[in-house]
C-alpha cells in the first residue's frame, strides 16, 4: 500500500516541473558596433557565448547623441532573426526589399533575415535618450535559407496585462499565466519575450515550457529568483536552470525583460552578421554578399 502511494507521488512530481532556480548570472560588457554605437553586450560575451536559441542580446542606452548618432549603416544578415525593442527614442530601419519604418518606444520589430537581407538601423533623433534592446534568435537549419519576413508591432499592438498586485506586463511573444498572448508568431523556437514591471515585494510567476532555455535581464531594480532567492541585480543577466515555471520577487520596484525559447540543439557557425550551421555556409554567405545577392 505504502509503495503504491510512493509511486503515485513520484509520478505526480515528474509531471509537475519544479520552480526554476538561478543557474548563473553575467554582467553586460561595454562594446561598440555599427558606426561606433556604444552598447552593452549581454549575451554573446566571454561570460555567455549564447543561450540556445538566443545568439546575442545587446542593450543600447545613452542620452549623449555621439554614442549613437552613427547608427548601424547598411549591413547584411543571414540565418537568424533580429528583434529590436525600443524603450526610449526612435529607430528608423530601411532594407534592400523596400521596407522602411520607424520603431517607437514600446514598439517591436521582429525581423527574420533568413536567406538574406541588407538593412540599416539609424536613430531617428539628434538628441535625447535612446534606449532599447536587440535580441538575436536563431533559426533552425530548415528555415535559415527561407524568405526574409517581418513582424512589426507599434507600442499599442504589443499586448498588455495589468494585474491587481500592480504588476505590468508587455507581452511581445508568448503567453502569460493569465492568458495574455503576444502578437509575434514564431513556430521555430516558440519564444517568450516580455517587458515586466513588478512593484516592490511582489512575486511574479510565469509558466514556461520545461524544455525551453530562459533568462531575465534586469533593467532597473533587483529580483530574488526561486526558492533559493538568489538575487539578480540591476543590469545583470540571470539564466535559469531546469524546471517549469519561474518565480521572481522584486526587491524594489523592478523592470526586467524575460525571454525563453526552445533550444535548436544544432551546430552554430558564426561569421559576423551571419549565423549558419557550418563554416562552409558562412563562407558561402560572404561570397553571396560580395556578389550582391542580398
Ligand atoms: Fe542589423
């Protein structure tokens, strides 16, 4: 009899994934990219090269125009997706397919570069604060040479959820525990990407697929993660370990980005703005770019 109960308990525990604990933290590293844009690289550093399927996370933040005015003049991408999310300021993008638009605060552009696109990303301002994130999301081998595509949403098209406890969630991709669904569709890595503000002392929970890799980046404030309550401070990346949902408690009012996605578990070959599976495919991308095929 006792043995039967034990077996049953074990099965239930297996079906109910545990709360994820903090696996590691990493500081961002100052760098510059494009035409001298100063930014903080958060993923894609010696501390954390990638977190499959996330290849890179940059935060650009400056109220000094000379840190960003050069922008990111025309450059190619192949093999993955770039996601630009603006917190402050405006960024104009323009590409070789004739697309052009301005991303405004709270707006997002989810660009699937796939087989190749040539674009520029330039600040649409001469002064004032420019702040935002660029996240690179990998594509599986089967989709790397597909057609480029955009999913672009202005601030008012990004889903919002306001909870009774004061928590405010902007859902770009994925679904909250209360059923708010973000507008971005991605059937390759099924990402979750949210901009979350939690009042001091309030706990935020979010169910996640146990198979997904997940991270938070604290924009302002500090969060205690899981039952161990390890703290992720301001401007620090926190990577979650295995489990199901995440549980974070704001130490002070805290704003953070949450991302999760299905790992592709494929070989990754990087060559600047190209991310493919093999070195040969990277060489091919450079050849195609030189021959003007983007
Ligand atoms: Fe780009």
